[in-house]
């Protein structure tokens, strides 16, 4: 039987980046294996566009207000030929599922 310790079980769920436009919200799946092992988001360059964001709740916020963390060019930590890398600055419980 597989036992998951600590917050790893909370982060090992499907997380999506979102992009609003034309009356719909498009979602882009985050590479969870890379996120867990490197604590950063690895985004293929062909998926990057302006106004791409991650929904989250502030720590200690009891009102349930959801905020948007936009992945802008100035937040890119590094890049290689195919990917942009962004720091994942949230606790897993802060990130909002796509259905929320």
C-alpha cells in the first residue's frame, strides 16, 4: 500500500492554470510530477500567453475570497528551449480547484 506523507497528498491532485477570454475559461494542466519534485511550475512555451493565472486563497483569509496570480514574463525564473519555469509560491491547500 502506498502511503503519502505530509502535504504531498494535498498537492497530488489536478491543478490547472486558467485563461479567461471570449466568455469562456480555458484551462491548462500543470505538470504535477515536476511541481512536486521541484516546487516550480514548468510550462511549455507554446502554452504561454498573456493573462494566464492560477486561482488561490490568501493565507488566513476567512472570507473565502479567491485571487488570481498571473504568470507574467517578469515572473519567469528560467527557461530552456521548450519550457518556462515559474516559482510555485503557494501552499497546496491555497490553490483552488477548477470546479471551485
